[in-house]
C-alpha cells in the first residue's frame, strides 16, 4: 500500500521554527521529484519548494528564501521542510508531493500566531 504521511505541524509564535516531515511507504522516494506546497486561508495552493529527482532543491518561493530549507533523507525514505523565523503569513495547510504517481500528502496545518 502506498502511503505518504505528514507530521510536524502545529502552532508556533512569530519568529519561531517548525519542521515538517513526509515519510513514504510502499514506494522508494529517491529518484522522484519532490515538492512542498501550501494553501493559505482564502488563497490558491502555491509551490513552496521544488527538488530534482536527485534530491537537490532548486527552487524556493521568494517569500521563504533564507528561512526555509527542504531536503530528502533516503535512509528514512522521507522528505523534510525546516521553517525558521516564521511569520503570520506562513500560516497555511502544507502539502508534500512526489512525482511518484502524482502523490500528495493529506496536508498538515501550520499556524503562526502570538
């Protein structure tokens, strides 16, 4: 069974940090494009990061550059998004995505609020 399970969301204060993870099972995540998307309240889903099938991240959305870092961990068959210096407008549902069968995670809520 193919599964792609997200973890790590929650509530954080402005300036704080969170780490999101997506762990794959039933398929090997390496060798596929991986991306992070988010959907902010009242907005369309937007791409946050893009990584090649080699695992190298080649795109960060302008508003997250220098604050967010994404990487893939082949040993644990997972992908991660470290979010630092978070701001209220980072509040969104975050989704992981892999080009393996066009699979999305179910989405995880991230709220940045004091």
